[in-house]
C-alpha cells in the first residue's frame, strides 16, 4: 500500500480568496441595487445605512455629510441597535480635526480604531450620544467619496472587534465610494427640484404682475 500526501494549502487559500471576493461583490451589488431605488437625499442616506449595517452585521451606524463652505460635519442619518425607528440624536456640527470621521476624510482612507484607544483630541466628540447603550468596542470609519473628493463619512460602531478585518478595508472603501456617488446624485437631484420650484414661483409671480394695470394693486 502506498499513501500519498499532497499539500493543498495554496489551493485552499485560493478558494478562500474567491469565496471572500464573491461575498464582497454580492454585498456591493446589493448596496448598488438598493441605492438606485431613490434619488431623495434623506431616503438615500437611510437606505444606505440600513443596508450596510445589515450586510456587515454591525449594530450602530451614522452618516455625516461635509458642508463644502464651513467644512463642518453634520450627522444626517443614524441607527442604533436593531430598532429601525431610532431617532436622529442632537449633535452639533463637528470640525474635521475633532472626530474620527474628520480624520478619515482628511486622510481619504478607511480606519478601524478601538474606542479604548481613541485619541484624546477626539474625546470632545459626544460618544455617549452616538454609541447609545450598546457598549461597542470598535469604531469603523470610511470617507464617502465622489469624483475624487470626500463629501462625508460613514461611521460604524460594533461590539465585535473582528467585524471588519483589516484585510477587508478595501470593501469598506468601495462601499464609501458607492454611497458617496449616490449621495451626490441625490444632492444634485434636490438642487434641481429646488431650482424648478423657484422658477415656477417666479413664473407665477410674473403672470400675476403682468396682469395688473393698477399701480396700487401692483404694489
């Protein structure tokens, strides 16, 4: 009898890489399909956040948008725990240099930081409001990028340190780009709707004024 042993470690690693890549592509396709369902900004933000938390299995999340004029971050969508009716907590606008979301925007890369090791300059960020009563251990953040510029950040908090392994940060970056493009499209759509409404009001005012020949009524 002859017993032959064959090292299949390389093949298993390759198969694992294929499986992981397929899972990542499926996640990105799910997010893309979900985001394409609406062009309204608030609906886009809520849908994006719900989908990401569900796919990644993370408990807490928030989306911050960057004001291009003031360079301040504003919390626009928030979820805590499994309650879909979580209300948006009050949080004043944040400077880029006082929160993890700002750092990942300035460095244009995803970041994973244990809450216990959070730098002191970020302690002014009201963590109690954001994390709620879920006692997470890790913050995960990625910039929302569209056409090469950051327009906001996705901030996640989880009790499971291994929820986003460092070798999966590419997936997080890709998700940030997907959400960033969807948010910018929604903002452009909102601006177009606002402009159309203004033009309609101006047109109606013009018609009303042009029909007046009495000076007092015109005033």
